[in-house]
């Protein structure tokens, strides 16, 4: 499963680590002061480590085992820490330290491969023309594009920029596993200005599918995760379209 392409700031990561407290009623406010819970030392250390090394935090839904802890690479090639609903933060901290040591992960400021440090636009070679008359030209390519432009295309009108695909996989009563997908895209030769700019292509289910209540719960978790990734793709596209150097 892909993960979100950007790194969350400390406040956001703390909010994800902690449960949202119930809002006090008027009677509560009149009877006693509101006590704010401070993050534990382990939470603070984990958040600081994730920020230092540019590792994104993703909380998993209830369909994952409660103590689930895993590291992976998202669709931009950045590292992600996945935590189940009741994951032990001390174990998560140790898992991140082991991952950093085992893979020699540099701090985000010293990692040119991290998406935060990539140039907004790069010049890449592209092969263009009919068979037997192929020419190599250099084209502007967004930092989030994963297309191999070394593969021949008929003309520059066929040039497309797309990212890795984010997907939500849904199990149905029929045993099918349809997907909803979201992909960053840009079509430089389009007559439509919105198509030329960075935008999101949605694809997936046509028609209706049948779900049990349990499958519906799992589908909801998948869709919530996809929705978060879709918001990140929208933010990436918006920043890219506004320009301004790096992302």
C-alpha cells in the first residue's frame, strides 16, 4: 500500500500520535479547569526522530492488528512509519532507530533523494519520433513524475507526466478486489490549461459493489487512507502549479 508523499510537521505528527480528547461541556468548564495532556517523553522523542530523518507517520485503521508496526517506502521514494491503533510507541521508536541504522538513512537535510530536497523541475532526455527516425530531446519533467521518458513516443504531443498510483483496494461479497486509484498527472500538449497543469486523475470502480458490514468497515478505512493521500496529491499539485523553486 502506498503512502502519503510528504512529511508531516511536528504538530501534525503529535496530533496523530495522540487521541483527540472529548470536548468539555459548559458544565465541565464551569466546574473545573481543563487539563491539557502533554506528550510523553517517548512520543516526543519519536516525533523528533521522524522529523529529523524526514520519515512520515501513518496511523492504520482498525482492520490492522492493534500492535502493527512497519516501515515502507511511499510513492515518492520517501520513508514511512506505519502504526496500528494500539502500537507500542517504545517499540516503534526502536524500530525507527533500527531502520535508520540498517539502511544508513541520512537526516532529511543531508538527503538529496528526499522529496523535500528535489528541484521542482528537472531536464531529462526523451526519445521522440517514428521508428528509424528517433531523436533524443531534453524535456522539462516535474520532480514527482515517475515516467521513463527514455521509452520512445511518436511526438511531443504524446508526452505525459504521471506519478506512482495511490490506491484503495476493496474486498466485495463477490470475492472481487476492485480498486479506486489517484494519480498526479500533467499533459503539457493539451489544449486545456487544467490538463497542462498538475492535476489528479481518479480511476476505479464502475457500477456498484456489494459489501458486508465488516467489509464496509474495511472499505471505509481504505477510503479514509486514500482520502488522506488524495489531499497530499492536491497539495503537491497546488504547490507545483504555483511554482517557487523546490516543492
